[in-house]
C-alpha cells in the first residue's frame, strides 16, 4: 500500500510528493492529463522570494522583472521601481515539469491519464477511484493529498466544501513589440479587478484580465484596443480560461486527507497569484502528514493541525487581502483615480517602497500602511477597519 496518494501533478502536488518521498514515504501522484505542465492559463509571475525559497530552476525563468507600471482608469500612471529583480516570469510547462522531475528523483511515482473521480475512507485506508483510457480501478493509501487545482465540484465530493468565492481569469499569448515591464490596468476592461500585460521572451508577452462577468468578451475588446494603440501586434489570438479561488473551502483537511494549493484556496485574493502560497502550504502539508504517518494517526482531528499551521502563516494575508479585494470591487473609477492622484502627489509610493512595505507577495502590509493615510480612508469613506493596522505578523 502507498503511504500517500497525491491527486494532481501541478506545482503544489509535485512539491508535496517530493518532500514526502525525500523522507522515504511511498508516494503516488495521479495526473488526469497525459503529462504535467498542461496549465496554459497562467501568467507565471512569481516573486524573487519564491525563486530563492524554492530554489526554482533558472532554466524555467523566461525573464526577470524589477518594474511595474499601474494605470488608473483615466490613464494616470504609477511606476513602482526597484533596482533589484522583484519577480520572474516562468514557463509554466517547464516549471511544472521541473517540479515533477524533482519529485520523481526523490522517489515519487507518477501515473498519467488518470483522473480521480472519487475518494473514500474505509478503516485504516483511503481509497481513490482512478479513471482513464475507458477503464477504472481503485488504489489505496494511508492518506490522500488533494492538489487538483481549482475544482469546486471535486472539492465538494471530497467533503471539503466548495470555495466560497472565485473569479475567472482569461489570458492570451500576444506579440508585444515594445513591452519591457509589467503593466497593470484598472478600469472598465475588468471592473473590480484588473488587466495585465507581461513581457515574456523577446517580443512576446501575456495579456489577460480577471472578471466575474464575460471575461472572454472583455479580453477580446481590450485586446483590440491594445492593438489599435500599438501595444500588441494583433488581437487575433487564442484565449485560455481558468478559475481562481478567492477564499478557501470550508475545510482543507478531513479523515486521511488534506488539500493544498488552489484546491485549498491558498491564493492571494488581491492578484489571484497562487504558486508561492501553494508551495509554502505544500511544505507545511508534507511536514504534518509525515509526522501523522509516523504516529499512525491520520484522523481528521489530528490533520486539523495542518489547517491551523497554514493559516498561521498565510491567514492574515488571505483575510486582509480578501477584505481589500471586496473594497476594491465597490470602488468607483473616480475613487480609483483619486487614490492614484493622492499616492502620486503625496509621494506615498516612494515612502512605501522605501519602508519596504510594498512586497510582491505579502500585501497586507501595503494595505494597512495605505490605510494609515487619512486622505485615502476619507476618499474610500472608511470609518472603521475590520483589523488593526499595526503589528503585522506573517
Ligand atoms: C489567468 C490566470 C493567471 C494566473 N497567473 C498567475 C501568476 O502570474 N502567478 C501565480 O502565482 N499564479 C497565477 N495564477 C494561479 C496559478 O495558476 C495557480 O495558483 C497554480 O497553478 C496552482 O497550482 P496547483 O498545483 O494548486 O494547481 P494546478 O496548477 O491547477 O494543478 C492541478 C493539477 O491537478 C490535475 N487534476 C485536476 N483534477 C484532477 C483529478 N480529478 N485527477 C487527477 N488529476 C487532476 C490538473 O490536470 C493539474 O495538472 C493564475 C491563474 C489564472 C487562471
């Protein structure tokens, strides 16, 4: 019998598999696709902190970035610049493959074309139903890790409950003759969210947006506008789509089961970026599961410590990020423009950059710092904050 079955060969699934296999656990990863790295709908921006923390293979990095320019709805610009690289754009296919190769090297086994349709628990084992190539069979293990990405139906069937809020992201590979840095756009192309243009390899980039309604139609319209302005060569491109959880499901653990990554809603609600938080949680998941296996206690009560541990690390970010996201969705274009004006004219951007309050991953510090400025809270008509604006524990 396997010690652990991992459902999903994405980055978080492969990372948990690797960490457990490194400790001599017998691990089997099931991936529904024919190979890893099939996620084409991801911009692939990760922070330098993520690159360093997880020793990301430099061969998967397409480009390093140290500047981002934000555009308000009326075209007002805010340029955030640091001398050192702040983020990297990765090739998702190469990245997922490299994470899986590391897991395999540590001893994890991969089965492809294998969709898990059901998980059950009987006595001292978890049983998964594997379906592929017109056949189905069952495989057992002591525990299961759900790393199947954004998949609310699957989460519900596994007893985790669906994500309570989500958004759809859509993206296209575009020719970008003049793009050199990340550009983020706020306005009617993506109400309540944002659009982005990100350079990848020479002359190419990714354009995308997040939206609760008609993401595809909105992106098409915006691409035409970008083509007219000469930002991209053509709007005649293929769109891809993906769901992004904005909140975790009801539980991220159960009897002989834990969930990681998008399946556990470990995603920045501000931007929808999930790779780094997913990997951080994968480390926690592997450590707790390893100890629970050693103690032969894989009860839901014991595995609840996983949810407590990852929330200790990421909970405040998710809570404040989600609060900021909901506030932003309620803001008018006029209010967004006004905030841009205040930040620029008062030099708040420079102050935040200098105080190291602006971080690529940890947004709660920037949010709470911004809310210390009365001009901003007045514009937002905020009277009381649902959290203390000082003492930010990560
Ligand atoms: C438009 C868009 C842009 C994004 N840009 C960024 C970005 O720039 N930076 C960032 O950090 N994040 C970004 N994200 C989010 C990022 O893609 C996810 O957070 C990340 O992929 C989560 O990794 P994961 O391993 O949890 O899930 P996934 O990468 O989704 O992997 C899950 C795997 O499980 C497999 N699977 C699913 N169901 C089953 C099943 N039943 N049986 C077997 N296998 C199964 C899938 O085929 C897949 O391989 C973006 C998302 C979108 C939609």
